[in-house]
């Protein structure tokens, strides 16, 4: 994703805003990212991605990122909202990432 793409689509919170928040506040747990404009408190789609970004931040992996395009991400969220299920590309399990 690009820095200005929205991670939290409900509240339009961009990857850049989330990374800035994590760099400034260094939240000890991923759930505190919700203090960044309510990220993760709407439909719940972005919660595993927020956890993934937080894990990258904790590991010092440079600028935390989400693989894939913003369009693919938005389509995944549309499927999630329609079915309540995530597909295999969700951030819950990223190959090579601890978790």
C-alpha cells in the first residue's frame, strides 16, 4: 500500500497517519492504535492489519507496510462485509512474520 492509502476504511485513517502515530506514541499494544482517529473501531476489517503493522513497528522493520494494492485491500473488505469471512490474504497470517 502507499502511505496515503486508507488502512481503516470506516474512518479514513491512512497508513501514513498510523505510522506517524506509532512513531510518536510507541503504543505497547496494537489495540491502542484505536486512539489514532478511531482506527479499528468500525467494521473490524482492519484490526488484523493494525496488529500486523504494530508487530512490524515493534520489530523495527523500517516503515511498517501492508503488501498489495489499495484496490485489492478494499475488495477484500467488501467481501468481508458481505460474508463476515476473511480470505487467505488477510494480515492474520503473513508468511515470514512472527505471530
